[in-house]
C-alpha cells in the first residue's frame, strides 16, 4: 500500500514539473513574440527618446532627476519644445526647472509647462509656509522713488490721525513704525528681481504672516503707508518708533496746576452783653 502511494506521489510530482516546464516555455515564447512585435512596431513608427514624467508634477514643484525618464516617443507627435539627452532639463550649473502647469504621469516634458532653469512659478512659489501675499499702494514718495526691487526688505510706517479728545493721546498726525523687515516679492505686476531701470511703482506686494496682513490692511484703510528700504545685509530689528507733531517740534506739554481754593467761612456778629461774638453760619450765594 505504501509502495503504491509512493508511486502515485512521484507520478504527480513528475506531471506537475512537466506542467511548470510547459507553462514557462509558453510564457517565454509569448514574451519573445511580444518583444519582436514591439521591435517591428518601432521600426514602422520612427521614434525619439525624450523626457517624460514618472509621476504627476503639480504646479510650482521643482522637477528633480527622479521625476523624469527617457522614453521613445513618435517623431511625428513631438511637441514644439521638448527635452532629451541633447537638450537636458537642467543647465550647466545644475539649476532645476519648475512646473508652471500641472504635468501628468508619462506626459512629455514640454517647454510651455516648465520655467527656465533656476526660475519659479510666480508669487506662490516665493511664499514660505504660513505666509500670504499682500499688496500696498505706493507713489514716488512712499515707494522710495522707484528704487525698490523684488527681494528687497523694507520697514513700513503708518501716518494718520488718532480720533478722540483724550489729552493722553498724541495730538495731530502721528507716524508709527508698524512692521519691520517685510520682504517684497513683486513690484506692480513684475516679480523679476533682475531689472536695472528704476520705475515709479504704483503697488508693491509683500510676503507676510496673516497677523501682519491684518495690521497692514487696517493701517492702509485708516492712514497712509510709507516704505523705508533696508540694507540687504542688515539683520537688525528696528525698535518701536512713534512721532507726533509735538515731539517732532520739541513741544512739551505744560502741566496746569490746580489752584487750591481757600475754604470760605461765613459768620454773623452778635452782641452778648458787653462782647461782640462771631457765629459761623452756612454761606449763601
């Protein structure tokens, strides 16, 4: 009985091994035929190896080496501007490009969807985590005569009048430093920091935290904002500064001394025998 069981087991193993061999041989022949068919298709349709995306690349992302690969692409369908080994994505200095439009997986990297090497995707790529962009109206006086450039840092001063008749509040117009070291990311509609000509800007856009944005919005709606350009290497923080018309002209407030009014006493005189006596009585107007 055991001998029969052993023979059946050996026969089953032999049949299983033969089946695996046949399947492997069939799969190998199929793969060879598929490769030959692909080779013939490549010969029929002329192709060129260009860079395509290995993943979905979102707007504003830098395009890294692992994000692209070379793949054959029909020459008849090549985009107007593409990238290959002769025209790589990076320049001689290794500067990366940034996606200015979303690029899908396996989509060719086209020139109209990427920036120049070392470029960016606009204002959003210049904002750090938690920052917001805010625009300030300026003119020739408040905008430092047009010498501002994207990337500069400025102090922001507010000039206005504080309402109320409280004698403890500044009198007349007051100028106060409200923000220091704020970075400019755009002048008018330009974010190019390489401009050389001074232009009179009408607006500047700054990068600021939400609390700073709220303060700038309130200040701009209630007074006038002026900018003061900082040195590019200056890492100091300006102290709180406030100047009103009195301190500007050196006028000091005079303290008015209250006059101490003597207590008024009213009396009447009456005779008591041979003496005259003064008796206090309530004073009347």
